[in-house]
C-alpha cells in the first residue's frame, strides 16, 4: 500500500537541507526597504491600575506613532480558549510584562529611546501568586468574581470502602515548577501591506488562529489578512498564543509601511506562555499483594494571569492522574486557577508531563512499604488489553506497556 512505502527508509526532512546550509529564512532574517521598527512598552507591576503620559515620547525625532488601546478599531482581546488577554491593556495590568503601548519609529534605537520617555503612573493592587491562596473567597481577583476558571471531576467506585480494604496507604504532596520553552529563535515578525491586504510573517504554531485574531482586533474580514509562517526555530507549544502579531499588523495597517519587531531574550520570557506549575496531593492505597485499590488526587494548576490552554491542561492532568494503572476506586479533582504570575499555556504533552512526578513516586513508596520492587508493583497494576480507565475508556487494542516495563526492569536488573 502506498501509505506504507516510506516505512523503514531514511528520509530527508523537507526543511532539512536549507537549515543545514544556513539558507532557511527565519522571521529575524526578513527585511524590507523603508520598514519601521516597533518596541512594546510592558508593565513592570504584577497587578495595578495605570495611566500613560506619551507627550514627551511622541516629540522625539523618528517616532512615527505610539499605539495604545485607543487605536484598536475591533476587539481589544485575544486568547486561544478565553478572550481574556488584551492587545493593549486599557487601565489595568494583571502580570509583569502586560503590553500597554507599542512604539513605532524609524529605527529600533529611536523606538527604545521613546519607550524610556513614556511616563507610567501605577496604582498598585493586591496580588496573589499562589494558586491555592487564589482559590480562597477573600483572595485578590484577577478576572471577575472567582479565580477558579475550571474544575475537572472524576469519580469511580466507592472511596470510603476502597480505602478500608487497603493494607497500606501513602499520602504525599508534590509540586512541579513553571518551565519556559526557551526556544533558540526568539520571537520576531514583519508585517506589510500587499494589494490592500495585511501580510504578517511570524513563526507561529497556529497561523489560522492568528489570521482570525488579527482580523477581529483590526475589525476587518479575515480574508484581508495573510499569514506567512517562515522557518520556525523551536516552539514546543510556546508559539500557540499571540505575541507581537496583532501589534505589527495594526501598526502597518495604520502607517501603511512595513514594520519589524524582534524581541530580546528577556522580552521573549515576558511575552510567551509557560508550562503550568501543579500542586498535587495524592492518597494511594493497595492490598498486601500490591494491587491498587483506591486513589484520591487533588491537583491545582497555576495558569497565571491568563487562561490560554489551562482548561485542556488541567483536564488532561486529571484524566492522567491514575497513571497507566487500573484502579477500581478513584476520586480526582483538578483546578485551573488565575494568579498574577506569568501566564501558562501549551508545552509538550501538557498536563500529562507533570502528573507522573506525583503518581509514579506514590508507586515507588508503596512498593518500598510492601517490600516489593518498583517493577513488580507496576506489572501487577499496569493497563493491559480490555483494561478500563478511571474515565471508563476500554482499551480494545494493543497495550504494550507491560513489555516496556519488563524490558526496563531487565535492563536495570530489577
């Protein structure tokens, strides 16, 4: 069959030759005659009302325009799941790094100097940086009346009866850290007009999302926005959210000139999402033979100031909280919570990567208490064909995890 013709063959990557030869064009390599340069003014406070005085900055030679929320003719909001991020904050910031203005000048040095001349007045607000504190009723609110934006529940069996049958029970708390993608190619982009339409060149994972969100912010049909995705120097989920795309599109739409933006590494850290830190409580019980009987988990995910993919991440964390093990009695609660921290979103295997730090350590501790090897206890409980997960999914096809565990155990002499 034609669809299997490449199996077992060594194939050349479509983009491999150009990258190896240094001929690949990344956004940072793109230039146009007469292009302007843009620089973003970002918040230095995590939670505050603010006002801007642009007077002195506007007077500087070479400054063409300074964009704020007042220049948005369409929707001043964007976001992959909830539209809770602002193109330009109007009068309130919710994290360090929130965009407040976009300075457009004849060169980057002029734009940077103008940025220094903008006077920002802050009125600080109470902050919250721990999602467990943010869940409390009296906590500072980031958006609306509650910081809890999503609650996933999973229930299976009878927890009270399940734990009564356990010979050994272990309870522990675990925490994972916020992680940045730190891709080699920092964010850069170029926007220009072509036949009355806006062309945006930027490394992105969702060009179709970018097209829609740019069009909505500018108040124009999406057919007037074209996204060109040059070579991408790493992404890992960190290019799924909008960074500078709307800023440069709006700038070129208003000035009718090409506009280029290239972030510094420091600004890159401010601009894109992170991996969600999770706070996890696990209670896991097994019988005297090492068979899992019951598991309870409470998971709190810090999504920072904006939701991004938090709903999907915390749902996935909840679904995978049992690990690859069949457990008859399960109770799982996972929460996505706003804080004033940097916002979190997609990152390789989101939700499913943090959870094993908790559930697998529980397995090791159970094994130790029962005098078993970590391989033996896993082989007694891992999914096989026709296993049923905590969510009710039945594995009707091949489930090779037992062979994998056996091979690892043999290699480690366990």
